[in-house]
């Protein structure tokens, strides 16, 4: 069973000192204390600007993510990836039916075709793992398996 650390939050004084600063590693601003609808730019504008940058950063991590679309259907976000030293692009998928009371592995095969199968094929060098999807009594649980390759060299 994995062990997860219990990360402490920084002290309040440390956090308050971030007001109005920009995080060097991400370029994301910390909103200044006291801004409101009458500030220039307004709180809404400052908040939305930060959200826009944050969403751009997160978009890369959304690639290839398998999501529950409801009614025992899954969707897959588009992804650009490398398989066996070849750059490929998968355009995404929607409304892929999953049988109830089953467990499936979702992956992109070497022909760049989305597969929903009982198990992954042999070597991870021949396919791109995306997720394990478990359907029970009309509900889906999706385990993100992209981590199997995200840190591979």
C-alpha cells in the first residue's frame, strides 16, 4: 500500500507575505489583499487572469485523460505522445460505451487506435496506457494509468 506524506501548510505570516507577489516557478500571481469590485483591475479580472494562466498550465496534464461522460460512457481528451520513438497525435474520443459490471483497460495501441480491453497488451513500449475503468451497477470509477509512462525515459 502506498505511503502518502502529510504536507504541512506554511505559517499564516509566510502566506500573507505572498500578497501581490508572483510565483517565479509558475508565473502565477498571488492576489493582493483588499482588492474588490472597485479595484483597478477589479478582483474578478485579476482572479480570472490567474485562472486563465493556471488552466493553460493544467491543460498539458489533461491530455489523454479518460473521463466519465455518464450513462456508462467514457471520453478521452486529445493527446500528443511518443511511442517507440515515433511522434503521434490522438484526436480524442467521446461516447465510448463501457459494459456494466466489468473492468477494462483503456489504451492507445501502436496503430493509434483507442482500445477498451480486459487487460493491457504485453510490453508498455507497444501501447500508451490511459486508464483502468471499473463499471459497477451503472457507476464508473476511473483510475488514471497515464502515470505508468509520464515519468519514463
